[in-house]
C-alpha cells in the first residue's frame, strides 16, 4: 500500500490510497460530500445496514479498511472502496451531486495509471491544481521543489529499511520538531487546519526550511549509511536540527518570523471578502 493522497471534488477533500494497482477512496469522505450530513460516519453506518437489509451485502463486504490520516493528524482505520464499489454506494445516496461525481470518480480513478506510465503527468497535474486554487507561480515553484525533495527522502528511507506509514510519520515528526519546534499536528493546530495538507498552507519561507530539514536528513542518512528505523531517526533529528539552527540564524539576522499562523484557506476567504466589499462600493457607479 502506497501513495496516500488527497484529491479534491468541488473544493472538498477526499482521502484515497493506492492499493493493488487501483485507487481506494474514503467512503465517509464521499458520503459527507454527497449527503451533506453533519455526521457522515453515522450516515455511513446506517447506509451499510440498509444495503445489507436490501440484499446488497456484497457492496459493503467489498469495502476494505485502510489506515488514513484523520482530522487530528492520526492514522485511523477507514472504510475505503475502489471505483466500481464506490459507484454502487453513490447510487444509494439521493443527492443532486451524484451525477457530476460519477465522471469525476472515473477520471481520478484512471489518473494514477497514466501517472505510472508517464511520471511527468503527476507534476503537471499538481501544478495545474495549485494554479486553479489561486497560488502564485513563485509559491508553486517552491511547492513543486518540496514535493521532489520529499520524494527523494522517502525513496532513501525505503531503501534503508524504514517502513512506510507509521515509521515515515514518526521520522517526519522528528524533522519538523527539530526544525520548527512543532510536530506536524501542532503545526496544523497553529494554523487552524484539520484535514488539509499542512504544506499546502505553508508560506514560501516555511517551505524553504521544510526542504532544508528533509534534504539535510537525507544527506545525513547517506553519509552515515543509516540502516533501519532507529538509525534513520537519529539522522532525522540531526537533519532537522541543522535546519532549525539555520532558521534561528535567519530570524535573528532579518528580524522576520518564519513560523506563522497564516494559512492559504484564510487568505482565500479574506480575498473573497475584499471582492465583496469592492463590489458593494462599486454598485451604482457609472
């Protein structure tokens, strides 16, 4: 199981995981979007019972449990369905969003196959996504660089015997704590984020020091030939500490704070508010 990612439908996030050569989508995330329920987990439990009672138990059986990152940043077992099973679940939810959701589901289900055949497509789609969301070209360039550096680090971890999932999360937390003085969960709390991707809400400076911590960690692991989780944890702490020292020097020299509460979600909301105010001021003008 690999390549856990979040995909977006009408600005709503859906968690997914790549397993046995296909995407599996978080059922509760899809249920939340289509049903607009205030408690999608309960809605899904009721729907599962109804499907079983109606003779569609196979649909429920075809859902697999995978550990996905929850709103609190922890990995939790989550019911997931592949594209075929998700279509059956969608048909059981009365929603005007169901029809536009189907072609979207088909498209994103196939994207990963295309990306495996042509890895450049993944980078192109990521860039297009950030452009559509309104990020600046300068920020997008840094974000793309951070994705590349992260990929190089996880490749190194994998080659050195670190297990994907929980061990990756622990090492990432060690780098973040040593660099910023915050674990990723604490960082998300600072920025008032829940399920959102933390790095998508970092400033350019925050991304730079994130990259520095991860690249320093990778270089240390190579230099010391770190093998296994424990040795790579030591490299993560040293790499993060090197970045943290650089961050401290930068702040003392410039007087600027690197870590901020700013997040892109709030920036978009503020921009929309300014547009509304500007529109009202312009009403009636010739």
